């Protein structure tokens, strides 16, 4: 019984952390490219407060945030590059 009381809070915290990870926050400007395999590559050039940024992140179909990113880029097609604007969903 004691184990249940110790285990339950840990499981609840892990579930809450996973739910937060599902919400994507991208406080960056830059560009986004869709590759031929439908993966999305985001290239970051500056933050919302104007600081320079130099990085990228790739989202493959099936990744947790892929659909959210693709929706934000509204209508991006393979081979296309679009401007990346900040968002928090």
C-alpha cells in the first residue's frame, strides 16, 4: 500500500511532463523547409526579443509535434521553404 502512495505521485508527474512536451513553443523567427520525405526542418535566425539565433530542428512524420508544426506552416509542400514565425499552441 505504501508503494502505491509513493508510485502514484511519480506517475502523475511523469504524465504531466509528457503533456507539457506535447505543447510546442517556438519563440523564434527563421525559415522552414519541407524535405522530399515530408520531414520539416526549422532554421532559427533570431528570437522574439531580437537576439540572434543559429540553430535548427527537424521534425519527421510521426514525431509528437509534427502535426502541430505542419499546421503552423499552413500548406507547406515538399521542396518548399516558408518564413517561420513564433507561436505557442
